[in-house]
């Protein structure tokens, strides 16, 4: 079952009635294969918004941090491209997508027949009509408590044993049905082995790998 979040980001609650004309700063949007997490291997339309206030040092899309460096795109155009791709669902990611009010974009995506997924640090208020919420929490800017009841998938990047402790701290706040995943930082030596041993001892957790990197897709 999906959680449907229908909460407006109050700082942008006065979005225009004509959602097709609302704009978002966009790094890129493209049809691809989901490379990590619970939906690994499924075709998806990725919508990467610009702007981030978390700024993880290991981030592999640091070009997304500066909102001003990327052009704005109308909702109508984004949704038209997503619908034309034939994807069953769209993944809204970033940057940090919840820096933007996602109500207009997600409303129109759902009207077009796509399910709406999001990957977020949870550090900004939830907004949008969301079918699947992936929370990837970061110590640099902790997730808001309001995010946890809606989490379908908790995906924690692991470099050291401290990250395993952090993962458990966040898992304790999630619903019982939440899928728990540990993901090794791509370039950290020993992270995979650390996770393997941990999951063998804690089978409630699974492992997420960045398969898109060795498949050669975005």
C-alpha cells in the first residue's frame, strides 16, 4: 500500500490555480532505470530539481546544489515529457526536492496517470501528492519528525559503524511497514563488507546498491 501525502508547504501554499504554468528549477529530467532502493530495476522517469541545503560531501550530483545555476521549467512541459516516456511512475529527487512546493507538479503527474515517488532527506516540510516516500536522512541536517509517519522506504548511506547507529535511530521513528535499506557509499573501502555483516545479524534490514553506476545508466 502507498502512503498518499497531501500536505502543502505553507511558504508556497498560494500556488496558482493553473498548475501547468508553475515553474521549477530543473537540473535534468529523463527516462531511465531505477538504480537503487526498493524499486531497483524498474523503469522510471526521473525529475531532478535544483537547490540543496544539506550538501553531503559525498554527493555525486553536487551540480544540483545551486538553484540559480539551472533553468526553470513549466509543470506542463515536465509532465508532458514524463507522460510521453511511457513510465509508470516519476521519481522526484534533487538536490533536495522538498525545498520546493511539490503540490502543482505531483498533482499534474497523477492526473497524467503516473505514480509519484520522492527521494528526500526529510529536512524540509513535506508537500505534494505522493505515492512512495524514500527517506534518506543525513546528519548534516536532520529530518523533521513530521516526515516519519509517511516513510515507505528508509535508505541510509553507510560509511562507518556510526552510520549504522544513525540508521537504527531513524528506523525507530518509522512505521512498522517501512522497508529498511542500508547503502554503502560508492567509494568508501570496506563499506560493503560492513553492511553485509550487519544485515546478516539484523535481517530486518536489506542492502541497496547503486546498480546504475555499473549498468552505465543515469
